[in-house]
C-alpha cells in the first residue's frame, strides 16, 4: 500500500478497529515520509461459487436456501435456531474451504443430510424424503433401516 498523498510505501498503522456492519477492519495509517494520515478498510475477498444443479444449470450459491431447507426440516422439532445457524455455518465453511468455484447441489445435499443426522433423526428423515425423492413407503423404510444400523 502507498500513501495517497506522496506515494511513499512506508506506512505505519496507528489504530485498528473492527467495523461490524461491514464485516471489515478499519485501519488508521500514517505515512512516515510526509506525516499525513488516512483511513483504509480491510475486507475479506470472497470468490463467487456456482452451484451445479442436477439438470446441469448453474446458479450462485445462496446460503439462505440451505438455511431455509434446514429450518423446514426442523419444524416442530426440539432444534434451536442456534443449532441451525451452527450447522449452516459449518456447511458454508466446508464449501468455501473446498476452494472450488463450482459445487454440485448433490454434494451440498449430502452435507446437509450428514449434519441433520447428527442434529435430529426426524429432521434428517424429513430432509432425506424430499432430497432423495422417496417414491413409496419401501424407500422410506430402507432409509430408516440404514439410519438404525448406523446407530
């Protein structure tokens, strides 16, 4: 970074403060050459991640869709909003840590199912019944059987 007044690249940071509403850090800097001060803001640069749907179409990752699906699965269950937020944050972290620019909706669905399985069995079955498109009661019972064997 260079001084906006003289172009010198020897700066010192005088003060740093988080800016919550921007998810950034405000830094007050001073140029060692001309002595003038100025403010900079540091933010995290995120890359856009595309979700590849089963039909081949692509759309931007929308974490709120994942959260809404989880909330729907957990309706009338003893699962707190805090637990749901933690699960969503965990899934979001996994997606961004993969360092891939595209992720399949199938992979996201599997992450959600794994998280729900640990959180609440009924919510897991609800999500799985929609996600895996259970055709009849036999497929439903097969999934239940697998779940019981895992425990």
